[in-house]
């Protein structure tokens, strides 16, 4: 059994150089042992998913531009997360406001090729499948 993820859970991106906290905008009064619980829909850039420091993905247009200007030397640029789909897979049997709850094994893709994962769930008392 996995842990339910809540607001403030540290996230990491495979192309970013810093962790970032998950922001949850409460849509229901359901919590995860204290902080607001997260669902798979808590995936909006800059509302739920904050920047991860500097990005090194060549699929990011700004990184590509700066790398080209540096004659091919990989040049990081500020992270501008671009997530366009919900977290997957989520918890199939635990719902928050009718939406699958977010669990520690869920992943989120950035359009620039990064894989966003959950470092710690933010709380350790509520288990979800």
C-alpha cells in the first residue's frame, strides 16, 4: 500500500536541478491527515506544479536557444513546467471529490520531456492503494 500525497509534498523533475513543493488548491474539505489531500488533477503548471530551478532539457525551447547561442554547450534555462495531462496512475479506489487520489507512485510528464515524481508524500498516516 502506498501513501496518499498532500499539499507541500516535495516533487522532483528529471531535468530540473531543485525540488519543488506540490501546491493543492482544496476543491473539497477532505484532508490527508492534516494538509489538503491531492488528486490526479492537481497537475496544473504554476498553480500546482511550481518551477524546478534550472531546466536542462533540449526539448525546452529556451534551453535549445541558449545552447545554440553557446555553440552547442548545454546551457540550462529557468524551468517553466508545461504539464498537459493529469498524474498517472493515481489510486483507483480512493476518490477525492469524485477524482482518484494521488499516491506516492504517481508520475507526471512535462511537455519538455521531464518526468515529475514524488519524493515524499507529505504525510505518512493515510494509506491508499
